[in-house]
């Protein structure tokens, strides 16, 4: 009995992609396991053939119980997001030997003519993309294994929806096969296209976002420059109130800022443009998507400041964030007292807490928590509006701006 179970990597050319040793081992196999397209490469072998599908438990039991010579066929390098890692955990290294082929990821980067030792590698093969989105946002090069659900078009749509558009995309199809080709496109243009089922997606970050023009903005950005919730606009800290609130936050380049109840992200955007690293916390998923659109709109990806959007409800969503230099609270979801007390605890010494409130009851509640060391400013704004050939003033809702510094 051969004491080893061999796991052999195979390329898209099938048997032609294998060396002499690998071919000899496969020819001598009494039990041959692999995907259907791998098994089809060896039609003349008399060994028992066992297809690998969504049956990893049955595969493990089959291998563990066999006394015959067993060979497992896998794509590319079986230890690179492949079945070998799974079998190592289930069967143990003492029974396994691996003979790798060239990984499709290696081939993909070779076709793009880009080194990949410093690339972020992600597998979306039967795995969701969502946990990797923030890592992709920060990466310069990304290699992604796709599947029938997480197609290049689906991945591109999810990334663009998250405010990520500054990558050039390369879809590498049927690598090593007769129908091999590489399709290059902007990430935004990838969303409506279809590709061969066997593909690897490579993303290379561009110097600037490819789809949206970026301009320089001065302090106090007009409200209508921001993406806002439709059809009802207004979930935004108004320009005049925003400028006053930011002045009380005293933001410096490199400061860590929490924006709680971020809404459209106007305060986060201006804080990032001042050089801060911002965590924008928002409980509404639709508003999180709007914040990401505004991140692209204002070119934050190119600036020194950064914004990380967190979909969650405060205070729970604040638990693992770095200690802030400044906190802005624009919305609280009815838990203002708990949120303020947590912010007081986590703020760095000398840190500033700024809160926008609309009701007297909340002002009174926070005065009891913050005490005499807090300052309250009532901001009442009237904006001019034309009426026929005359001008009138229209009042905005008054806003209480509470500021507090941690001594």
C-alpha cells in the first residue's frame, strides 16, 4: 500500500500541464478524486473515479477509509486557497504529499505584468466579499478568486457601491487554456459585463479615481455639493452649523475623529479634508452608501485624511474603535446619554466632544452629565429667499451646539 495520499495540482491544459513524476503517480492511482473537468483529462485510466463537488465530508471519509493508492486532483497550487489546506486539517500532514502546479493567480499577475509579492489576495470562492472590502480599499494591488455568484461584475458593483472606483480591472479568463484572454476595463465599466466562468480578477490602483472629477474644496462646503438621501433631502449638518461645530472640535492633521450618526457624512468629509482620520458611524445602510459616494465625490481617497464607514448603532458600534481626539454627535438614535458617557471615557486627554441637539429636554439631560464645564451655543440661521422681485428670510430649525473638553 502507498502510505501517501497525493494531491496534485493541474492546469487548464490538463495532462499536458503535468510533469513526469505527477503523471506517473496519477497513472498508478487506484482511486482518483477531482473535479469533473479534472477527471475528464484522464478518460483511459481504469482507476475508480470519485468527483469532488459540494461533498467535502464524503471526500474526507472516502480518503480516510481507503487502503488503495489515492490521488486527488486540484486546480493550480492545492495549498493556495485549495483543497489541500482542508485535507491537512482533516487527515493530517503525515499522510499527505502535495505536488503543485502553477497557480491561476500566478498566471494572472504574469499576464498583467505586475509583481504580486505585495498584493492583497482574496478568495470569493463560496465566500462573501464584504469582509474584504475595507482591506481592498487600502490596497494597491488585489488578486481575487471569483465563482459563479461572486463574478467580476458582481464584485465590481459591490466595490463601486462602497465608494471604491480607483482601480483598473483585469479579468483573466481560462488561464493556460486555448481560450485564454485578458480583458482590461475601469472598475466602474465592469459592472454590466459577463465573462467566462473560469477567471481571476486583478485590480491595480490608479493614481486618482478613474470616473469622477475631483476639485479642491475650501472650509464650509455648500450643502447642495453633497449627495443626500432622496427624495427627502436634509439629513445633513447644515453648512453654518457644521462650520461652528468643526471650529469647536479643533481638528488637527492626524487627529482621530468619531462622527456618530453621520447621516450624509458632511462632517466626516470636512474633518478628513482637514487631515483627520475619521470613523463615520451610521445605523442606516442607505446612508452609509451615501457617505461612500461622498468620499469619492470629494476625493478623500487622494487626501491625507481618511474615512472608514461603520454600519452600526452607537454605542455598540464604538466598542473597538481607537481613542478619539474629537467626537461629533449628530444623531443618537435615542441613546444620547449612554453615547455621551462612553465618549467621555474614551476621549483622549484634551479631546473635544461636540454635540448637535434640537430639543431642550436633551440639552437638559446632557447638562446633568457634562456639568458646568460644557458650553452651549444656540445657532439660529436665516437664509435669504427671493419672493417675486423682493427678498425674504427663511428660518432653519435652531440647533443647540454643546461642546466639552476632557481635562
